[in-house]
C-alpha cells in the first residue's frame, strides 16, 4: 500500500492497474451489476505496449497521494467553496494550502473536485473535515443570512468564486497547476470570437443587420481599437506586477488577478475605458489579446468585476 509516508525515491515500476477486479473488491467497494461486466483494469500507461520510463511512475502517482482533495458529488455554490477554502487557509497558515486544480467530475459532470497542495506535515483528515463542516453549515443557511455572511469576505472570495465558477460553468474548462508550476487551461468550446464578425456586417440592438458598409466597418474598427487599448492597459499592469508577484503558481496568479482589478478600480479613467471595451466586445475578445501566465485568472476576475458595475 502506498501512503503519504511512502518513500518513492528510486522506485521503478513498469505499470499499474488502477481498478481492482470485480471479484476481488471489498463489500464496501462493490460495483453495480452493469459495471461488473466491464473487466478493464484501467492500466497505466493505458497503452499496453508501453511501460513507465524512469521517473514517470513517481511523477504519475505523487499527486494522487500528496494532494488534499475536496470532492463535491453535487453541483457546488462557488461562493461557498471560495469562503470555505479561504477560511481554511486563514485558520491554518502553517498548512500552506495552495489550490493546484479545479475541475468538473462525475458521469454527468455535476461533481466538482478541488485539489490543494499542503505542507508535508499538514493533517489532511482534519483539514478535509473542517472544510466540509464550513461548506455544509453555510449551505444550510437561509439565503439572506448567507448573503450577509459572505459580504464580510467579499473582496477576496469574489475572485476565487469567479475562478470556481469558471471551472464549473464554462464548457470544457479545467484549471490546474502542474507540479512544475505551470497553469494549464484545457481547450474550451465556448466564448468563441469569429474574425469575420468584425468585418462588413453590424447588428443593431433590435437584431437587424447593417450591411455592406463603411458604417459597419467603422463600428468594428472602433470596437477593435477599444479592445486593443483595454488589452494593452491590462497587459501593462500584468508586466508591472511581475516584479512583485510570482506568476508560476496558482496562488501567485490569483494575487496578480486580484491586484489587477484593484488597480483598475483605483483609476476611474482606465476603469471606464476597460469596462466600455468589454461590454461592447466581450471579455473573451480581450482574452485573445493578452499574453501572460495569469491572463485566464485575470479574465475570470474581469467577468466578475463587470457584473458589479
């Protein structure tokens, strides 16, 4: 049995089976009659003609045994997830909690899995219990009482809430921080901006087309300029913040995104320019123009920010 205390240095393993055979599973872990018919042992590597190369098994298994996993079987309330996790961080600073991934789970993608890294000596059982004690307690509150409680922590939790909401509600998006510090955003199917929509055709607010047209081109040329300026403003802030915050961890990217919103709010002219641009062209269009490791976190924060305006 592999536990968090297992020393993996120098371990060599060709392959592993991730699923017990149906006839060897304990009673508390029995499969449904339908699943019992599937004898796939879930081999890793999945290619039966390939084995783990040197060091690959340790890289594969370490995240499974060292991360603290908060799994919700049902659809989550992003506000309560954000509150519960932030409270856990504040109550246990020595645990060094840091989010490393958020993703939808389950057959119908209704579940939600938040994975966190911790200090080696952190008590996972205690942290897990406290998180869900907080989550379940808040979930049971009347809506108005919950709203008043959340207001107290709104500045930080609104950002984290936006990232949880992104992971849960935007199609095809998983947010994860790899063990090398890279944040990977899976390909998403929504929020697509087609280039041909910026040329030659406009739409008025009643749905009628404005065709063929210098007028339509002028509208979209102006819109593109506004989006480009907004993206430039944000890109400059990101580059300035690189000198203060690390951008190679999820926690650092969250801090950068929070600080970007703070600095935008502190500059009314810039705030109005950015707000006008994203209201006319969409946050997704700004996202296409940013080039920074924290850009996806900033976009999630901007989506939340514009809703409050």
